[in-house]
C-alpha cells in the first residue's frame, strides 16, 4: 500500500483528495493537515511514502516544507498540487525536491498516477511545467554565480543586500518567516558563503541593488 499524507489548508480539497485516493486499492491516506508545521510533525509521526502538498498555506508554506525535508535521508516523495503555478514557484519547488508538480485543475486520474509514480521514484509533470523545465535547462545555465539561484532566491538576496531582516523580507515578499530562513540557508549553501553579512556584500558586488539603497536607513 502507498501511504499518503495530504497537506492543504482547504478542507474541501483534503476531503476530495482523500475520497479519490481511498477508492484506489493500492493507496491509503494516513493523515491530513492544513499547514506546513503540522505537515512536518505528521511526516515524523505517520511516515508516509508520498506527500500531496499545497504550496500556499498559512505559516510554513509548501516551499518551506520542501526545504525542511530536502536533507533528510528518509524523506517521502512529494507531489505538489497548487493553484499558483508561477514560473519561479515551479522552479523553486523542483529545485527543493518536489517529485511532481501539478495544478489543482489536473484530472483526478492524473493525480493518482503521480502518487503511484512518486512512490516508485518517478515523476509526473503538467505539460506547461515540463516545458518550463526544458526552457530552464536550455536557457538557464548562464555564466556567473547568480545563475545558481532561483528567481525567489534572487529576491531574498537583494533584500539581504538592503539590510532587511527575515521578518521584513517575509512581509515584503509575502512569504512565511521560516520560508525566508530556508531561502537564506539555501543561498549561503549555493554561493558558499558563511553568513548573511557575506551574502549582503556579495549581492552588492553583483549589482543586485544600488549601493545607495543599501545605505538607506
């Protein structure tokens, strides 16, 4: 049996997914929750094989969950289901370890297919998402260290270069504070930097923000 955890802040969505999956002879829903913090606790408690994950939730969002799971040796496969298939969000989720990325308008049989594929190490991508990934591989390998960062990571790095705190960055970018913390950690790792001060200086050196902006109170 494929053990599935459903994570979505809308109860109707959770109920619908549970109903669909429990009609399948090889799937069982072992839990459901409405935010990222609860999801991490449930993952530890019920050990799902696959997590069906919404990206936009109160508190710790889907991307924050993916970052928290990324370095776990026993992490479950994650299938993202979202109403917000923005390009930078797609790329951030895939880079953070999402197995599949599907809009919530996806047919239910396709969702079941993605769950089965994830349980065996495979992926199912929406055609639009697949096209985006192809373009990224084709066009995104540009020169320079900033090419290692996602669009959202560049936003966070620019804010760091302006001397903003995690709370200020979260408010400005409409992210959870824990998600910003995850982004900062990812930026430091990708750029081989020691702390946020080095990251801020690096962002200035790369011209992400004018120097006068960084000096403003």
